[in-house]
C-alpha cells in the first residue's frame, strides 16, 4: 500500500507555475474540450478542460509527436448500449482507435490520467465515489491494453483545470478552489 502511494506521488503532475504559463506558445491553437468529447491531432494544440468527478485520459505517441484527450463522465453505460463518449469504456476505446488510425502503435502510446474528484453531493461510503469509479476504469482499460500510465493527478475533493499539448504530451494541472 505504501509503495502504491509513493508511485502515485511520483507520477502526480505538478501545478503550473507562472514560468509554465509563459512557456505556452501564443501561436499554438487552443481548443476547449467539453464533457463527452475527444480531441486528437498531429498538429500542435493546447486542449483545455475542466474536471470534477469526470476523468480525462491523455494519450501521446512520442515517436510520431501526436496525441489526444477524452473527457468522460461515467464509467459504464446503462443498458441502452449507447455509444456515447459520456462513458469511459467508449471514450477510451475511441481515443485509442483514433490514434491507431493516425499511424500510432499501442506499444508507443503513453497515458496520463486526470480528474476523478469526490465532490460534495457525489460522495459515497468507502472508495466507491463516481470519481473513484471513473479512475479505476481508466486504469483498468489502459492496463488491459498494455498502455503505460506515466503520470496522473486523480482523486481528492477539488476540481481541476487541465491543459494538454497534443504534440509534446505535456500536461499542466491547476487545482480549483471551492467545491468539495
């Protein structure tokens, strides 16, 4: 248990400093990722999203300098078999498939996982909050596909603002005040 906590702390992304903010190139396009969306590009782009109990999985291919991100709300779909990106299983599969379709190989992909907070009103006894379930699903699906999680910032009781760069794989996370 202690080793797992140490490994998670080592993978945790740090919050952006003012120096990091200055590094963001003003000439690189930016886009906002809404819940139940994904974005993939071989061109440089800063993708911003806001996460609470939702999870974003960022995948990056360092060999081809391309990446993508999703933002899902729920771990599993209901019985309607909807292919909606609201559901983690669908969103993660589509993200992987999109990168493979652009020429990536699974063995080259690196993952970063963010979000999964346990916000007020969404808490459940034990470790069964919606945020925790979203994180567990992301980790499980990535492990099943042998995609290494190289960084994460998950859990807690605060939302996060995430910025992901599609061509460098860099991610900046800022913990939001309030909520919780």
